[in-house]
C-alpha cells in the first residue's frame, strides 16, 4: 500500500487552504526500462476531497502528472477542527484515503 498522504489544512478568514502531497510513482506507460521494454502505466486517475462529508474537490489525473503529486486548493465554509478527507484511486484500482483537521 502507498505511503500516507501529507495533508495540511489551514483556515484564513473565510477560506480554507488545503495542501496535499501524495506518494505515488505516477508512471505514464510510455517510458522504457534498461532493456527497452515499456514500463506499464501506473498513475492516480481520480482524486476526491471532502469537508465534513461534503465534496469540495473532484479531480481527474493522467499519466502526465509527475511522481508524488502535490495538490493545493481552497474552499469556503470550513472551521477550525473540521475534518478534511482526501481519497485517490489509481488505474490499477489501488486506493488511499487519509484525513486531517483544519488548523
């Protein structure tokens, strides 16, 4: 299973800024190994973030995103201590879910 995501969420005025660092190889499927064989594609395809159970972000990634992707977004309506949950699913049906509280 993938390493935990590093999630930071901070409230500033009315906006909550969420920063997420995901651990994933993000292999596009177009590179070759030392012997010349194609390395199979393995990348995050869907990302969803929720705030207290309500979706605040949905994203679709592709093999064009770099290894260990970083994602930052803002939303309104958060409060200190509220829970942010981030989940990703990759093209091999592996998934990871982690959460953090708004500071």
